C-alpha cells in the first residue's frame, strides 16, 4: 500500500514530533526476548506470543495451519526469526507513542514478502505515522533484527483505509475489502488516477485484471491521507504432471493440469505423487488431507528449493480443492541400501531397524545406515535399542539422503513399551473406546503410519470417532492393535 501526494480536499495540518526513540529487537538472541534457544536445525515457535523491548511490543499471530513464526537455528547459531505466509506481526507501543519507522535486517525482506496495512515500505524500512502497524507475510521471511522508531505526537485524525488482501500479484480474480480503524469513518475509492471522481465504498471490490485502487477515509470533513494498492493479475504456467514441474524455472508460478494422490500431510508439509513422480509441497494449502486422497487438478504454487531439493513453495491455498476419495497408498518396503534419489518424497518402510540417537540420529538395518530427521512435530524418535518397522518419507539435504519418519512399530509385534496395561482399548462401530486408567495422551495411527489423532484424554471412558480400518492406538506408553468395522 502506498501513500499518495494528493488528497480529496486541501488539508492543512501541523503535527510536531519530538523525542524520537529507536528500539532494537535482536532476533538472534531469543533468550533475551523470553524464548528458548533452539537446537541446530530446529525452531522455537512464537505460539501467538509477544516480544517486548522498552515501550514497543511485537505480537505474533499464526494464521490457519501454516508453520508458526519461529526462531530458527543452524550449526552457526540462531539466525533470527523465520516468518511464514500468511502469519502476521503487529507492532504497538505501551505508552501511546507513535511508530514512525521500522527497519529490518535479514535475507528475505523484500516488499513482495513484507506487506503492511499502512505507510510505505521501501526495503529495508517501513515509514509512516501510526499507533499500530500490522505486517502480513506474503512469503517466508528471514529476519535477524528489527529497529522500531517511535516518537511523541499524534497519529492522523482519521486512519487510512486498509486493503485486504494487500497489493501484489495474483493468479485469478481477487475480492478486495477496505476497512478503516477510525470509528464512524466513510471510505471513498476509485480505480485509477485518471478516474474523474471517488465512489463511496459499500462492499468488496472484485479485481479481474491488473488494477490500482486509490482510497481515502473521512469523518465529516476530516480526511485521511490518500493511499493506493496495485493488484497485478497474471497467468500461471500450466504443468502436465510432477515430472513436468521438475523441468520448470525457479520461482515460476505454476498450475497443475492433473490431479495428484496424497502420501502424507503434517502441518505445512504435504507429500503427493502421480504416475510420473513424487513431490513435497511446503506451505499453507488451506485443506487437511489424508493418505490416498486425490487433490483435483488446478492447484497452484511456485517452483521453490530447500536444501538443493525442488519443491512446490508458496501454495495458493484457494486453489487447493477439497479431497476426492482415493485408495490408500501403502509404503514400499525397502532395505536401507536400496534407498536412492529416485525415491525422493516417496513413502517407504524399513523393517527390523534400530534407531541411534548418539552422534547424529540414524536408522540402521542389516544392509546399512541412513540419517533420520524428525521433521514432523507429532513424531518422536524412540530412545531404546529395540528393532522397529519404520514408515517414512525419503528426503535429501544438500545431496545427502535422509528419512522423515512417520511411525515406529516394534518389529513382529506391533506393540511398543507395554509397561502398564491398566487402560483398556476396544473397537466399536466407527469408534474407538478408550477407558483410560488415568489422564493420558492418546495417539491413533492408521495402517500406513499416518497420525490421525493425537490428544490428551481424561481418566475414564473416552469415545474417539474413526472410520472402519486397522489402527494402532497408543495410550500413555501402551500400544494396542485395533480393527474397527
């Protein structure tokens, strides 16, 4: 959104600002901001929390089911804050001072990623005059430092209109709503600088071709600054299948012309396949899928890369349709020495293997050893030396193959850690009945290793609805096989 050097009426205003203060947020030192320091290759979520330095407060808000904003660490230490589309950071002060500038340091802080509800952003600095500023991420940002400049004075009498969604490039029609933080304000807009007059805003504006919306708010004869937002409507490149996707250029926005089958989903990670290959999709897709689901053609995103592996990044959530029913996809059973680059993003199973947590996390069977990376939050690595059948997704980081484990089942038994059999698990009609001896954590895993339920239950009877099928049910430290008919 841009402020324009024009107005609906001639406005004469005198605003004095004094005692400007800079407040620095060093995001490479999470402990100083009240957060745990993450280990290398891991993060500490902000979890809708706040960071406060001096009189400035930054509140993090996670939107939908995307990855939470989080402090991230590498082998060289904490790199700073990673923020993900479409989460937000809201800046405010505790003493009523006005925010006049916000300066960012980091590796991914372009105006295509950092979008604001007011003011102007020219990398690396936002400028304006607001009591509150909302930053919405349009991509993944990597921020190591934020300096907020505040001053005494008064914010504009009428707040500028806010555009939602913010300006940017879209790959289909978009409906833009306008709002104003000033109570009782009317909003006026026009669709180009050459338009003869402003129109009263009464509802969402549908943008179907590249358009600049110009708007101002008013209370009586007092007007806000005039602001604008440009919406570029573009066309995505059609790709025929996953193999075709892998031939496209980095950052190109693509649209899949064929459906794909779901292998596994966890948070922002979604793994799919078709007849030509398998693919990782990273980001908020706006849907929850399970193994075997079919995602209809038409979904969109951009060609991205992480750890030298190509992925579909920045998925356009509104293009991901609800799942169509499909057949369950069983993992391919392999030995460690049979895992190759051709299996990237595929669902596999290694049987009779042990986990080693010392000197790096690894999985070993009779044929060899491979690195394990606990990518999915709901999965924990066993700390014992027992043999497991392990279901996993094959991945790679900078040329080194690794596994993202999904489930661990004791080889030949399907029962793990049977130390206390006081709780009872029984199958009902489309339900699993858990009679817990005490308050406990319950995890339900289906036949392909997908975690369907992970929640705390209270002591006593608990009914958990499921469809017909074979399940592993873990209550506390006890795992039981259940067949629901």
